[in-house]
């Protein structure tokens, strides 16, 4: 079913009807909460400063308490009917106890001045303060949820509403939701890119900071991919749409943000269990205080100081801050449960191709013989290969572009499948291929060339032997090279104390071990099928908490099997969908960053829980001994809540 602007079965990438309904409900809840909060705050203010002492014949403060506590008692009643003891039950009892405290036992705040003394000495101050502060916290929580929804809407708004589609020789401006895969779009300087696609003509400087976190624009040309939500800062190009609507990169980021709100971490369940024991313990303790002292003031103070709002906020505040921090760094964490699991990781398993390496062949070495220079060798090899569609031909062509070598069209060309190519370049016969091609054409390989072939072969590289005019002129070594930051990324994991690092690959043993040697990874498993990777992950899980890092379709089963799955942002949709954490860049260093962030978040959560428990115990002692009257008990408790919020907020700036 489409949205209001799409036909049936179409998808424009706009929020779904369900999402819109959820967003509308959140907005209405926000407005309702604001109205209640502002009304209660206004009534208390008017009453405390004697602007309006009564309304409709009812004390204004009492009316404010009734309005403000209605939803608290509604939730408390619902919990009791379900035979549950919740925070609302405890708060409801505390409000009743506070109202029962005589005015004479209120705090003396004459040193603060007449107005504040009137405020603190009011018999309604303790109950009113609890209601105002709890409503304030609830309002802040709803504001946060709506703000996250607004952030989703803002992300969606990054994609332009209109786009220029090229129909033949005519450019036509259309609504983005009407774009289909295969359409040719025109993007000019300063414009946003509406959908995912690849450049077919022209080039541009693309700012991808919204998606990847990288602030430096990337230069992109023909054949390179571009993402929705990014901006063409300079240049102009035509692009072919490949992914539209909910399939675009931007739409996937939106879904991950939405999913992150739905996952509840195990540590939150732990906090809930503590609250489940804490609340009845408070009720028992308050009863004992009353039985021993017979003092309702002390009893009310115990109940008020025990309101477990700090404990309730210990986890959500930290999780939101942690996920927000990660998103700013291009680390998309799909929920608090995954954030917690990542903190326990002590074994990281890497896929090789596309994760630690670029996943495509590149020229690594050019060896020449008989006095021919490297550029001359590349000229002959590339001119001969320019009509070939083999992937290795592409690597040679890319190397030629780096050296800005001008090629010529071969006068004749022939492909020998599984062996190489033959071509005539400037009147000379050129062979580019393996030793079988040379043998078939009666070209002898010199001892010097053979030594080079053996050496590069032992390094796990693919070799292209180049013969010019019947003689071996050189050898071009091709390999899937390491990404620039792979070594540093693996080393950062060791510094974090990761006990075991494993390399998995479907490649040949020689190639895989060569990559492992370059990275200092001793445990290398090669020539693996997807089911083999799953088996290895399951074996490692018996001893370690395992994180799997991959990018391909063949990695998806292993990603699903790991305790924590991390997908590279350049990976396939399948691997990204199977992953718990998605890195929006190809920087392996982000793996260590994600683990470090998750550990810090868990430390913050546990610190919040320990602080709130210790803080409440201190409050019990002060209230039970009479050092706290209800008014001060409220101030003390809410100071603990704000301390937890402040501590969690520090995660936003964690580096």
C-alpha cells in the first residue's frame, strides 16, 4: 500500500502510514503533556505567590495536585490491577503521605526571603514538587521521543522533493517519488542527490557527511556510486537511478534510527528487576519507620526520598546518548541491546575481501626486463588489454590512468580464454597472460623472469606476463590490496584488549595467509564456504563473545550467528540487514571505536545505577533520622535525577 502521493504497491521513501500515525500520536501526546505540565506549574505559581488562592472554591494548589497526579494514579491503578508494583504506585503513596503532613512540620526557609519561605513552608510544597518534577521528567522524555521522530523527519527531508529526469534530450522536473530504477537524472552544483545511483556522465564533489560522517567532500566521476541525502557541492553530472524509495541509503538510515528506539537492552531489564525489588523494600522500610517512630513526617520523607526516578532514568538516558554519539561518528547502532553486547566482545572475526581489502584487483608491482621501462611496459599491456572485459584488464587500465599514459588502438586483437590476450600494438606482437599463453606461442621465459614469477606467486599475487616482439618484457603483479587503515584498525583492537582476532576468507590459502601476515593476524582460515564461516563462529562462541565484521552476501549467515554483527557501509543490503551495527564508512578503525563507545556506555549505565542506589540509601538514612523533612527529601531526590541525566549527557562528547 502506497502513501498519499504513491500508487498502490509503490514506495516513495516517505514515512509509512504506520510511521505517520505513530508520529502523530507522539505529537499529540507531547501537546497534551505540555498542556498539563504548564497548567500545573501555572496553578502552583499563582497559589504560592498568593495571586490566586482558590479557583471554583477549591484551593489552587490542591487543584493543581489533582490535575497533575491524575495520570500518575491512572497508571498506578492499572499496575495494581495487574498485580505489579511500579514507580507510579510508590509516587502515588508518597503524594498521599506528603499531603498528610501538617504545615507545622514544613521546612523553615526564612533565610531565603519571604517569597521562597512561603513556598517551602506550604503544606502542599512536597506533594506539589514531586508532581511538578515528575511531570517535568515525563515531559522531557516525551520531548526526546518526539525529537527523535523529528530527527527522522529531518533525515527524510534531506532528500529533495523534486528531481530533473532526462527524457531523451529534454530535462523534465518531476516529484522524487515518481523516479524509477533506470531513470537518468541530472544533478547540478549545490543540489541534493534525490536517490541512490551511479554517475554516467560528468563529475562532482560530493559531501557525504550526513550519511558517513566524513566532512571532506569526495570527488566522484563516471561509474562511481552516489547516495540519496548527499549534496553535490561542485560540478554537475548525470546519474542512473539504481535504488529509489525505501531502498535508498537515506531510507535505510532512517529505519535504523527508528529500530534503535524499539530495542530494549538487557541492562535495562536488570534495572527493572532492581526496581521490582526496590519498591516493596521501600514500602516495608517506610512501614517500619512509622511503627518504630510513630512519626508521619519521617515516614513521608522516606517515601518521598525513595522515588526511583534516577534508577528508572539510569539506562535510557545513557543509551540514547551512546547511540547519538555513534551516529555522529558514522556508527549506526540498531539498539541498546546491541550496544550492550558489543561491550562484552573479546574476539573479532574479519571477512577478508571487501572488509580488510578493497575487494577488487589492483596493480601492486611492475617488474621489467631487457631495458624496457615500467611506463613503456604498461603502455603495451594496456593497449593490448583495452578491448578486454576481464577484471584484471580493469586493474591495468586503472594503473595507466594513474600514470596518465596515452594508449593506442591495437591493429588486431584476440582473446585466449583462461590464458590471456594477443594484440598488435604499433606493429609489435604483444602477449599478456599466463605462462601457458607464452608456451603456446613459443615464447621462452628467462631465468630472471622466472625468479620474479615465483617470488610474486609466493606472495599470493596474480601475475600477468607481458611479452613484446617474442620476448618477455616484464611481469605485472595484481592483488586485492589492503585498505589504507586496515593495519591501524586491527592494531587498535589489540590495544583495546581483544583476546583473539581471526581472518576468514573464501580465497586460496596463499592469498589469505599473505593478508594475515601483513596485518599480524595469526589465525587465518581460508577456502571457506558460507556454512564453514558459520561453523567457525559457533565454535568461537563457546569460548569468546564474538563480533563478526563483513560486507558481502556470503557474510550474512556468519553475521547472524555472531554475538555482535558489524557490517561495512559499502556492503550488500543483505549483510547490512543482518548486522547489529553498520559502519557508514569503510574505515576498519570504526570497529574499535564502536566497541570502545559501547564499553563506555555500559560503564555509564552501571555507574548511574550504583549512584542512584547509594544515593537513595543515603536519603533513607537522612529521612529516617529526621534530618530531612518532606520538602528537603523532594529536593534531595530530584537532585539525584538531574545528576544521572548530566552524567549520561557526557557520553555525547565521549571521544
